[in-house]
């Protein structure tokens, strides 16, 4: 009896430890029938619910691409909204399978936080949003300003480093919930909002009642390479997320789109054939079937399509491709070979 009770206690302890320790995320995802994807609490262009309550955005497309590859259906995503402070705990504890939430890749996040990035799906940098009424044209004029930002972001450290280096004193107002920090800013509690420039564009368009009254200053004070993260210790799942993104940029480079992907199945180009699973064993190598990338392009689109729809010139945010263009067009998106 005593032995049994000890055994039972051991099982309970082990069971409690399972989410963080479980290594086969693909099996977990298949068992759930969904990819649990951590995104923002609502950040237009990257991850926000539309009028019908359907989550849309560049980061949501990352979640959808992984679901299309792993489960055969881009809609098999369970969205888990998270603020900046909660995101890594949610990944570590096993509450989510994938974090796709404008998260900057840094050394400490890739090591000490138990996470590892699978891709960079948006190259960004930190900027400043100010009211035009301040009459400021440069961040160097911000001495004595009150600066709003969110808890648990890389933005806090960057701001401190930049102000020290430039001799600009500021008063931080650091708030955990996104809507609260936006409200604090909109109500005039801060002179400046600082975060990734893409975030500022999103806040200006989607959260402030009179976007025309605000400007983004020219200074970009940091590098913010944003990307999806998975838990450390599951290389097979890391590869699925990594190559799902690679499929999207390879498709763009090869001119394969959601509209022409069926016709492209007959392409004589060996790279297109391998991408779409007509030849080769990319799918098998990932533990998937050979249509994994075909489904990503068909159901989600290539990276360029996703970019234009969500954050590019075809969207309210109107962010130029810039660093996020393909390497052949002067950007940093450099697809890795699929073979
Ligand atoms: N890229 C930075 C900042 C990301 C971040 O959390 N930005 C805020 C902007 S204020 C955000 O997305 N908030 C949305 C939310 O918490 O739902 C990081 O990884 O730390």
C-alpha cells in the first residue's frame, strides 16, 4: 500500500511537470487538432480580431502556415492572446505550442528563457510616436519627456541605453497591459510612446482617434528582428516552424502564389517542384506529408502576399517592404534552399 501511494505521488509530480518537459510538440498538436498560438492581445496588422472576431495579421499567418503544414488546415489554430510579460511563461509552461507575437530575437531569450527563435518574419527597429502639438522633429529634443512603454519588452532596455548615450533624460511610465498603456498615452499622461516602429504605425492607425495628429520621429534606436519562437528541446517542431516560414519566402522568390499554386504543380522548375512536393522528400524529412508547403501557399499565401494584405501598401498600415523585401530586391529576406 505504502509503496503504491509513493508510486502514485511520483506519477502526480511527473504529470505536473509534463507540459514543460514534453518534447514531441507535433504529436501534442495532432492530439489537440490545433496549434495553440500565442499572439498579442490585439495589434492591428500583426495579430488582431477583425469585425467578425477572426484573428488576422502577419503573425497570425505564421500560426496559420504552421497549422496548414502540420494539420492540413490553416484554420486549425487556437489563438492565445498574451501581453509582453506573459509570453515566455506561456511558452515554457506548455500553454502554447508557438509564440508568434512581435517578439524580438535576443541572445537571452534564445538561451536563458528556454525559448528559441525559428525565423525572423519582420525586421524592425524601435521608434518614437509623438503628438504633432509638441512641435518636436527629433528624438534628441525629448529631454525631460515622459515616455510610455510596455512592461517586459526589449523597448525598456533600449530606451535606457539610448537616453544614456545621447544625454536625454526621460521619465518612464511602464505599464503591463497594452490597452492601459495606449489609454495612458492617448489621455496625455505621456509625451511619447516608444516601441517597435511597426507597433507605432499600428497604434497610430488603429488605437488613436485622430491619427493625423501624431507623427513617428525619424530616429530608429535599435534593431528589433521579430520572429516566431518555440520551446527549446524539440528540434523536430523547431524545424516545422522554421521551414514553414522558409516555404513562404521561397514561394515568393519563385513566384508561386495562392492564386497560381495549382498551375505551378506542373512547373518545370526543379525548385518549384521540390517546394510543392512534386519531387523530393522535404515533407518526409520534416515528419509531414509532401503537400505541407503546397497547403501553406494555397491557404495562407506566400510571404509577399501575407505582407501586403496585413501590413503593406494594401493594408491600413502601409508599411513599405524596406528590410522585409526579398534579398533580390534590396531586403533581408533570403530563402534557404529546399532540397
Ligand atoms: N519587440 C519588442 C516589443 C514587443 C511588444 O510587446 N510590443 C507591445 C507594443 S506596446 C505589444 O505588442 N503589445 C501588445 C499586447 O501586449 O497585446 C519585444 O519583443 O519586447
